[in-house]
C-alpha cells in the first residue's frame, strides 16, 4: 500500500493541526512497516520532523497554489492509494481522499471567524466532505456536529481521538520550576493555560476569574501564565490583563517549543482550559499526562475528554471559573486526587491506538486487510480508545 498525507502544517506553528499530523506520521512509522508513506511538506526544515523512511515531497505553503496546482500534480505523479488531508482537499485529486475535520466551529460559532475565513471554510470543507471517501474526526461530539451540518451517511464519519504526545510526562518538579523561573523571572506558584490568543479560547474570562480569586484570597501568591500564538485579538487580551488590577502577575509567553511547554505544564499548580468550543481539547490531556490537576470548560468535547478526571466549569460564568480555580488551589486533597485521575485518563489515549484506527479507515477504502502490525493478538483490528460513556 502507498498512502500520501498532506503534511504542510508541519513546521508552520499551526498548533493542533501540526500536532495531529506529526503524531500520526510518527505512529505510522512505529506500527506499519509494510506500507509506503509520502508526506507533502511546505518547508525544508520540516523534513527533520518526518520519519526517515517516508518519502518527502515539497508543496507550496500558499494554500491556493498547494491545493490548486502542487498537490494535484504530485498525487497524479506519485499515484498513492489515497490522500489524507485536514479540512480541505485539492481542487482535483486522482486518488481517493480521507479528510480529517476536527470540528465545525465555523458553522456552529461563526462569530469566531472573519467574514473571509468563514466563507472560505464553509465552501471548501463542504466540498471536501461531500467528495471524500471517508471523514475522520476526533470526538463523538464532533462526529455528531458533522452529521448535523452535512447530509452524509453516518457510516462515512469515524471518530478517532487524539492523544498526548508521549514526551508530555511528569518530570522533576523542582527542575521544571527553576526553568520557568529563569525564563519568566518570577518565583511564585502559578495557574497555567494554553491556547492562541483569540476569542474562542476565552483568556479574558480566565483573567477576570483569576482577578476575582485574588480579591477573595489576597494571601494567594499565584501568578497566571498564558501560552499561545499571538493573533489579531492579542491587544484585547493584553488590555484585559492591564485592567485586571493584577497585571504584574499575568504573563504572556507567546508560542513556545514542546520542551518549554513540558516544563510549564510540570511547574504549574493547576491547568485551566476555559475555551468556549473545542472539537477535542488536546491541552487537557497534555496537562493530565504531566500529572497536573485540570479545570476545564463543561462545553463541546471537553467533558468527553476529561471524563471525570477534571473539574468542570461554565466558561461563560466568571464566578464558576473562579470557584474551580479556588477549589483546586486551596484544597490539596482534591488537587492530588485530580492529578492521579488525570494521569490514568491521559494514559488511556495513545497515538498508536489512533494510528491503528486511522490505518483501518485507509484499508477499508482500498479494500485490503489491515497488516498484522495493526491488529491485536487475536487477529482483530485494534479498536480506537473509547473517549466517553454515552447514554444510548
């Protein structure tokens, strides 16, 4: 078998999309030694992040050129059995397409997008979903949302969860705290959050809740650290920090490397994820994998991912966010219990399981049996991890 993957996101700091494709490629290399893989990338430096035995082809970073010319031409020449893309397929494609659609926030929450981006997503993803042989998404929540949004057969859409990169793990707490102290210049416990600075991630709500918490408990020494790529919305988030009354205790790191992110997760007292909408919410699992107590939103896919191992709050209720932070920070017994549950929860997700399930979709399309590396000891296909207990 020969499988091609549009991996242009690698090296582009496209956050979740990049994590997804990098993690899948690495897991494919570990579990499938029979198939050939082609990775289409958009930067020379990205070659170092693709498994060595995979064929690498360069395509344009510009989406119009990549989708309109480079990918159709490359796929025609390489003749793979299928092409796997995220969200948008090429205008023309000589191979069957598998499309990963992480969520349909552009349909359910158009207020988070510019008018131009909204028009583009609605047109290109609808076209891709209609033409694709199979759709992969990352949660049952997103699967249900896709089936509501598009008139397609339910069997066409497969929910295969993400997982935390195995590099995210508990490390020496003192070492992590020292690294963060040296980098950020303060020596205090802190609450940590990850997400691009944009309206959907709700950093402004978290800042307001943090300020209320410090007003209620003035003896708390905690700071708030926000990590994520800057966007057009950054000035509004910074303004909220300046007006909070605690600007000196709120820190913005911008985009950080995986090694820096590992240290931040391990050094914090609590991880908060106040997003309004997520198709999955991978930082929840990353923080749990590092042994940190998690407080997260009770909306979209986040309760499905946390599944009892995190403290849930209403992201639109500042006092509810404050309450969750307070409960974790002032109750060491609760914090310890959440840390233990989180480690167990994160361990139930692996990229190997997700890659096996993805390969199962590939082989279903091409009509070939899954190789033994993708099966368990009984000879059956390895199932994807269940990510929630659903009422029937």
